C-alpha cells in the first residue's frame, strides 16, 4: 500500500470522499483489514530497509538502495502514525459526547 492508497482509505473512513466513497466502502475491505494491510506493509518495508543496511555494512549493497528503502519505510511509518492519531482523536471525540 502506498501513501496515496492510504490517503484514499483515510478519506473513505472519514466519510469525506462523497457518494462514490460510500459505495466503495460498502463493497471494499473492512477498516480492520485496511489497518492490517498498512501495518503489514510497514513491517515489510522496515525489514527490507534493515536487510539493505546489513548488505551495505558488509560491502555487498548499494547506498542508493539503502536510502531508498529507508525513505519508503519512513513514509509507511508516518502513514501508520497519522492513521493512529486520527483513530485516537475520533475515539476521544466519541467519549466526550453526552449520553
């Protein structure tokens, strides 16, 4: 999952995507599945970055590959953090609602 897909998923979850977003959510994967996919992607990209760093330390890898994989892992982590922050914010807003 790339950052654009994550942004679209976030817009659909927020309900800001208009009528077409509601139709896409009804036929699309569940929110928990989207979160699981994002977490899995972030974990995979982090492992790739670690493997590239190990190869570079051993003199077998390219610095360009290391920098690219670290940038990709960082972007995935920032996406996960942004989604987490929005989920926490939504939870806090729900908790502030009067019963």
